[in-house]
């Protein structure tokens, strides 16, 4: 079900990155979703109302967990 007003996803904090991105996409299919390592600057930088950035920590070289609550911007 689409939730056009939803702008953040606290429920996916600490999830694996790809299931978190799938959840966000199911809620807001019109948004672009990018995953970035914590500390990485998005391109283009700055706020974008059609984008959600999913920042993650990488553990053991493979496992990626959401490190920051994803939000539109």
C-alpha cells in the first residue's frame, strides 16, 4: 500500500540494506533510493524531495546494516 505522506522509516534502522530499500520502495514507489556507506557524500549533494538515502555500516566486508533512519531528502 502506498503511503504518499511517509517521509521517514525508523522501523528499518539496523535492518539489512536491501530489505530496508524494498520496504521504502513498497511504501513510496515514486522515490529514488540510494544506499551509501556512512560518511559518504551523496551525488548530487543537498536535499532532494524525490530521494531517500539509506546510510549503512559495513561489517565483515559483506554484511550491511542501516545505520541512520532513512528519510526523504
